[in-house]
C-alpha cells in the first residue's frame, strides 16, 4: 500500500519534507506529507479532497460537531497538510479557522499540494507556544483549540506543559474544548499520561479517545479532550 508514487517535493526546512502519493486500502490515491520518517498528514485527491483520511481527523471533527457556538472560532496548532482545517471547513463552513505552523516549508507544501487555501481563514508561521501565550495575553478566545504538532514522530513537548495548558484555559470560550492528537510510539504512554495529568490539573472535564488506524499506522493515536 505504501509504495511511493509521483514524488512531488523534497526540501529541507526544519527537517526534510517529502510529499508523494500512495495507494490507500481500496486502491485510492492518497497524497501524504512525510517528515522525520513518518506520515504527518494525508489527503484524498480531487472531489474527495476535503474528506478526512485518518481516524483521528474524524475524532477532531466529532469534537467540533459538539461545539454549540453558531460560528465556531478554531485554532489549529500544527498545520501539516491542513487536514483538520479542511475537515472543519467542510463540516461547518461558517467556522473561522486560524492555523499556526512553525515551518514555512510545510506551509508552502500544504498550499501547493494539500488544498490549504480552501480551508484556513488565516495562517501564522510561528512557534506554537509563543503564539498561544501571546493570544492569551491579548484576550483572544477560541471555541476549539486543536493540537496536532509533531517534530518527526515526537510530539512537541512545550505544547503539553503547564504554561501551555494555562494558556489554553485562558483562550477557551465558555463551552469550548481543547483536543490534542497524541501518539504512543511502541506502546510508550508516558507523554500521554503526563499531558493528561497537566490537563486534569487545569480543566474540570478531560476524556481520552482511542483512534485506531491499522491501515495507516502501527502506533496508536489518542485524542485528549479537555472542556471548559
């Protein structure tokens, strides 16, 4: 399934970025963004381009569906191939979507190959922690903060620490949610447990949702969801 077809781009930003096409479980073409030796994002092509490929994308979508605000304000930290912004735009067109991505090469790849400009209202090339701290100081509010930031296969630890969690709590509008994609490489749940503990220290309600995707990954994805 993962034979590389149609290599589009191979550039070095913060780490090498590859974009190429593979065949999905049903033989369908799927374009992937790979960095650090792992898939960072994926998109169907053509008319299916706004459909989510991975299960954890669909889990983000279910969280957004539960937001009562008529025109949700969404912040996505970790742009990748803009899969979460595309899902939000397709399911709730009235949504305002801001994306924070630290690597300009990833933003360029997303715009060229992943339909990013059909999804995001605004894109910020910035460090995720710096951005949320600054937004909290400015009194900005969001109904959903979606965290999907990785350096290769590793999550960005600064986005799971007490300072970041405090910023999320200050940024959330009433009824809002923080949803974070977390991977357990080789079954190691240390980062997941530590992040869950940090969220539980600041939010009244935290839940953990398993998002298995055997067709695409050996390691399990989980969505940590904290609600205001």
